[in-house]
C-alpha cells in the first residue's frame, strides 16, 4: 500500500499541470489501512501536491456519516479478513458504534479466483441484503471498486435505512467543496438532505 500511495503522489504531481479544481483518490483501503491520522496526512499531502482540495474515500465516509448524524453502523465489505481487520481498527477511532460487520469469509484461495468487488451491482445488493442490519442507523459499504453505487436507492428502499458507499461519499464530499450539491442527481439519503 505504501508503494501505491507514493505512486499516487507522483501521478498527482503530473495532474497538477492540468489545473483541476478538486481531486479524489479512489482507493479506499489505501486510505484507511494505517488508521485515521495517516488518512488525514495522505489527504493533506495529496492536497498540497495538487494545489487544490483532494478527497480520500475513507475520510469522506466518516464525513458523510457525521453529516447524517449516524451513531450506529452496519458495515458490509467485499474485503478478505486482513482487510476487514484494518477497516475495523480505522472505524474504531470514529464516534460510531459498529453493530454489524460482514466481509468476504471465503478462504483466500477461493476469494482470489473471484473477488467480491468484481460482483455486478445486483449480486452485491443480494449479498448486502442477506446481512442483518438490526440496530443500525446506516449501512456502510466501503471499497470504491465494489459496484454498490448503482444500488443505493434499491437498498435504502428495501432496508429502510441510509446507505453510504465509498464512491457516493467521495462524490458528495467533492460536491460540497464545490458548492454544487444541488446540481447532482441524488443517489440515496445522503444527497437528499
């Protein structure tokens, strides 16, 4: 992950020449695997190099949950166990109670043949609906590679609580910084407020 983040910084240096107005780093695990302080430092470093605000997905998720005033979360991930453990550590530093957590419980050998983040949106929705979200104020779906953005509204309608995905939170956070929230097509309760 460290190598990937260093490569991202180098690529952002190139992107800075394009004079963009905002930036987003689309690799969720690379932004939470070393805890919150690291995520904040990475976001600051990318912002400094690009010269404009950069959003990282792990912090965007926390920002969105705080905005929605969420206290209790149910987390569903496409990640294997090692990845889920680092995510739990990251989330434990936030003011949310984790009332449910489900990831890819298959063996590494089996998971490598067909990672859950390669699921079609309807397959991801089925996996998420099979999990108990009892007592949760919201469902958190990390992983920018997992195609859950397309099924946010379906999940919210069926499960009756807000759903916050890494991609949705990142887009929402960028939209807030650009003051264009109203110009976006709503995708879930996060955009409805």
